[in-house]
C-alpha cells in the first residue's frame, strides 16, 4: 500500500521509495527511510498536504510525494486520538 492510503492515526513501516532525484532526496532528508515507523496524523482540510509523524518529528507531505512511498500497515498499532 502507499502512504497516501493510510487513515489518520494508523501506523506503518516504510518499505521503499519510488521517487527519484530531488524528491527522493527530500524524503530521505525528512527522515522517511526504509524500515522506519511512520504514523499518519491528519489530512489538511482540502485533503492535501498530509501530516505524518516520523520518530519525534512532524512532517507535511504533498499527496503526490506520499504516493511514492510504499508502506506496510501495522494493524495492531492503530490508535485513537491522542
């Protein structure tokens, strides 16, 4: 599944990026590395961008960028609002 398909408060593990060049570098600079735990916090009111939590950092990504990140959903890590 892709990162943009997660629902708010779901956790996943990043599997790989399908981006190239500057976009791939930006994702890596933001901490989106393979085998990293990520949580989708929320969608913006109009649906784009999304806010994700990577480690202790909160990051905003465009939907187009999120579609380039393959993740594996962690079913048992879905949380209610904090």
